[in-house]
């Protein structure tokens, strides 16, 4: 008898065919409103869940006594109570690696767009305001040769360091819970404390996961340590940054600008002060949003799910469960 899988993420036809060949599949188009009610109705018989962008809390877990695996189509796992899942013996899996290069591309695109004021000046041209040669009031700042500070030197951080070092001749500083000798060796990067990184970097890029230790890591004090005219790029998670403190630093001219793909509240509210600042480039959490990468992430999630349901170890475990 096939095991029951609940999918709350749109998958391509080939991936759905793979799932249906191996399991009894219930598809929830959107886990909100009526969709959330349908999800709750399906949970009591579910052996596996596959999806993303839904917080799986204790109330949902309590409805799923047969649950064996949650396969998240994401690298981040902050939507899950990992300790509770581990206690229950539920395997959590995720999809690292496949989104590394694409997310690093996004980070560097935000860095470049903010430094050269691409979004602001493209809008200026479209509005018919380009009437003469540009003067200093519209100048950006160079990227090449500037110091790149990376907070969180995992896979994505190292991919950013590669782009900065080889592509733009940027000295690289990084802060992480331990030194990364491979980054030192390949990119001439230097491990340092967070305060030293903030003081010494022209561009500060955040790539670390959201945990209780990193929530609010970049606040008023940390922003004040950054170089006057520095640029902050966040492709990590919104709550890593104290958003009101960032808004104040941008409004007061302490920072040159910010490139933000993540926010404390997503979707970003239409009345957010961030949207009224010309020195902010804001994108709707597009870090991994390419056709190729999203398909690779979904395929990885299907592989993880089917492995666990077949009694095999997953390719990408996010917790340790005794089997």
C-alpha cells in the first residue's frame, strides 16, 4: 500500500509523475484559507509533507500522527520547530547546494544595483527627467577594489567571495562561527570579529541563517559601526536586521544604501518606509527564483522525500533522527 504524501507547492509534471508513481498524493494548491483547511483535513493520514513558505507549528504537527518526513523546498528551515520534529522522530530535509550560485548572483546584483543606483536612475529616465549630462548629485560609487564584508561564510557566502575576489578584485572580510581555511586560501579572505568587519567593509552582505542567535544581529549599534557611505545587502532573512534601525540609518544618510531581498514581514507592506527611499533596492525574495534553480530545488525535495519514505537516509537531512 502506498504511503500518503501531501504536497503544498506547485511542482512540474515530471516531478508529480514521480511522486504519484511512488505515493498516494494529495495536492494543496495554496495553504491559505480553504487550502489550509484542506491541508488540515489531509494531515491525519499523511506520512510525508512537501512544500515551502508555510510555518509548520505544533498545532499542525498534532494533526499528523503518522508523519515520517517533511521535505522543505528551501535551504532555510526557520519555518520548522526542528527540536519538536526530532523528538517526534520526524525527518526534516531541505535543499542546499542547488540554490547557492543563483542566490549569490542575486546578492551581487543587489550590490551592483545599489552601488550604481540602477533602479533609481532607470526610474528617473523613464519619468523623463534625463535632460542633461549627469552631475555629482546622481553619481554612484565604484565596486571594484572595494572591501567586501560577508557575514556568514557558508556556501552562499563563499560564492559571493568568489565573485568579489576574482571578478572585482575586492579584498574580502568575513565573520562566521569558525574560520574557513578554504575561503582564506582561495579568495584571500580574512576571518574577523563582526565589529571589525563592519568598520572595515564598504559593502556588508548578510548570508547567514535565521536563528535565535542571529535574530536582530544587525541593529542600531552595528549599523553605527559601519563606514559612513557603506552599503548593506541582505539575502539572508529579514529579521536578522533591525528594520526600524536600518530605516533610520538610511534616512539619516549614515548608509549610502541597502539592497534587500528579504524583510521582517513578507510580502513587504505597501506602506513600508523602505519603499519611499531612493537609496533602497527592494526585491520580492527572488534569491533562488529562476526556472532552473526552482526546478532543481523541487527535484531535490522529491528525492529527499522518497528516500525517507523508502526507509533510506535522505540526501539533505536538516535534523538527526534515529532510524
